[in-house]
C-alpha cells in the first residue's frame, strides 16, 4: 500500500482501536474533598472555642467558588465534545470524493514482493505502470494487462475503481532491486483511446469510521487517519 506524506505506511492503519485505559487524577482536590474537610473541621472543633463565624463564611464562599469553577469546566468540556462530534460527522460529506495522501511512494523490502493499489476513475483498456527510484529513474515497468484474476485469467480491462497490483522487486533487466522507497505512477488509455494518468496515494473515500476520538477514512483497502490526508477534491 502507499506511503503518506509523513513517510508512514498506510497499510498499518487497517485496524483501528485503542485499549488504553484512562487513569483518574488523584493529585488534585475537588469541591467534595473540601466539603469533607470543612465538616471534619466543624466536627472536631473545641466546643468551648467554636470556629469563628467569619472564617466559616470565608471557607463556604471559597467552596461555592470552587463548585462554580468546576461547573464551568464541565460545561466547556461538554461544548468541546459536541463541537468535536459535529466536526467528525461533517466528514461524512466527503464520502465519494477523492483523497490525496500527498505521496506516490511505496516501501519495498529486498527479497519480497510489494503490493500497491491504483485508482482508475474510468475504464482502463491499456496502460503502463512505471516504478521509479528516489532519483526519478525508471526501475521497472508493468503492463496493466499482465495482471491476472483469481482464476489465473488475464484481465483485459480494468473497470473504474481501485485495483491491486504486485511488483516482484525486479527491474526491467530481471535483476532484484535493493530495499528502499520507490514511486509508482501509471498512464492508461480509456474507451475513447485518450491517455490519462493515475498514481499511488490518490483514492476515493469509500467510508468514514470514528474510533476513540479519531476519524478514519477508507482509501482502497485500508483505513487511514483523516489527519494524514493532505487534500480532498
């Protein structure tokens, strides 16, 4: 799968979920704690020398101010959560539009194969995929017609949608390339024999998922954090 503009492999985002448990902060005293302290103070005061009324009023005023501050904090937190939820659900409007990860790169490990996906916005009848290195030199070329289906039959036409390809890691001379970052771009001919281009890293948004406060969009076969998308059009 593609590498985004931050150098991250988006295939690692296929599974979402966070099992981290929130830990309560026990270092700060709340209004309930101050109320308990005040009641204990009143309970154990000397009956012959009761607490000064002015001091009691001062402490209760402080308690009331603390409670008002807590209520304000809670209201602001609720407002923030509401705004965050509204912003998340506004992402649903992006379904069907195309998202760009800002990179056409894939990662290759020597001795293995590399699988990547290309999106064809229309039927592609013929075409060539170019794999280049970091210097922009063409390392390998692939014909989109060379791909076979699950039954081993050649795929003559790639209909509109996302298609998966596999590169064996060999260059055009049959030599194995070294591990590294490579770039994938393709040109294809449509039904009218017009030539158009596509590349790794640009796919339609198929769905949106919300998980633990993070918004994910489905691009191809992977779910990617929305923050990694650099453009939607």
